[in-house]
C-alpha cells in the first residue's frame, strides 16, 4: 500500500536497525519500515544484502539495494542511501511503500481544499 510521508517529520531521526530474526534486520525510521538487511548464504561466501523498500527512490538514486561483506558495511551503505534520499526529498511529502503494521497517511491537502 502506498502512502504519503511528510519528510519533515523525519528530520533529526536516524535510520535504526532492529533484529527480526537470525541474520535479519528491519531498517526503521520513527515508526516507518524503510528497508531491510539480511544475511545470504552462498557457496562462494556469505553476503549481507540491504535494500530500501519504503521510500520511493528516483532514478538518480538507484539502485535501492546492495551487498556487503559485513553487517556493519551493509548498515553504513543502507544508512548512506537513506540519507541521500532524505536530502533529495528536502522536506516534501513523498510516496512511501507502507508495509504491514504501518499506518499509511493521506496525501496532504492543497491549501484550497484545507479551507473547505
């Protein structure tokens, strides 16, 4: 479900990672799920895979996912991509992919509609 998020409400909040299971983390900011990190087991070596799935990323900020050798590197890369997105959004309302357990918000009203 798509929702609109007023990015001004994210100012001063840092992307946090919360364990959701063995080798799995949710990337959250405030009460919004922004993405995830998970450990992938490969025959040639394990990799930490991260992705931003909450905020809409414009083509200039793609890709919205990556792989790293360590959890710390995956967290740093995910956080850097989120900060780049937040800088791009510049306090505007943006589309967000609201996952389970999130409360989607309505799109902001135009000044004219708000007066009705």
